[in-house]
């Protein structure tokens, strides 16, 4: 009797798909954050060494205005809302909202790139000076991170909306959002360490 009841049971559900993309993104984010921690640490150590000896960090004639950096920080914070809006819209299978949210996120990312390049023109800092080399290295690496984050978000949105992930599975776009939030966090540290404290 027990053997016939066991035969009537439905087959077991397939195992859950491993979250390889999310785990890989988390590891990439950890490595990227450590790289920026090293870069910003070198910047702060060099600046502290110069100031401790009574020198001035920025060369004469250099202007590091706070406004473009602060606008960039506010824009990055807003992009954190729009990238999650895209994740939510994909979860609801709302394609128009997902595309709109992604478009706004891309616009915000491009606006931060624009604000940073404007800052480069305004500060008049030579690359061959120690402050110039460090500032351009840190902020330039972050610009590359912004571009990588935007490309990642675009690719994952199209893969998700194209059917790569079925049902409410949003792993691709969630992974892109995790990378984007790391980009926002790194910019917040750069904003305070370079633009605010100078």
C-alpha cells in the first residue's frame, strides 16, 4: 500500500538555479572597492604628508570648486532611486517603466561624467604634479566605473526583458544595481575625500 502511494507523488521540483552572476558581481564589487580604497588611501596619505610639513597640497592657481562635485553626488544619489525603479519595473514585467528608468539612470550617469569633465577644466591642475596625478587617477578610474556600470545595466535590462530570466527572476538587473550602488558609494567617498576636504 505504501509503495503505491509513493508512486502517485508528483516529480520533485527542479533545483533552483544558482546565482552565479550575482555572486560574481559581488566579488567584482569587493575587488573594485578594495582598489579604490588603496587609491584613495594613497591620495590621503600623500596629502597628509605635505600638509604635516606645513606645505600646501594644491599648487598655486589651482581651483577645486565644490559645486560640480556636489552636483555629481546629488545626481548619483538620484540615480540610486532610478536604478532600483528599473529593477522593480522588470519584476512587474513593466517594459515601458523599465526602459524609462534605465534611460533616466543613463542620463544621470552621463550628467556626472559631464560634471567631472567640467571640474577638470575649471581646476587647471597639471597632470605632472603629484596632486594632479592622484586626483586624475582616482576620479578618472571612477569615470571608467560609471561607464562600466551603465553598460552593465543596459545589457542586463535587455537580457531580462528579452526573456533571459523567466518570471520574476531579475538576477541580471539586480546584479547591475549592486554594481551601480557600489559606484555611488565610491563616489561618495571621493566626494568627501577630494572635493570637500581638498
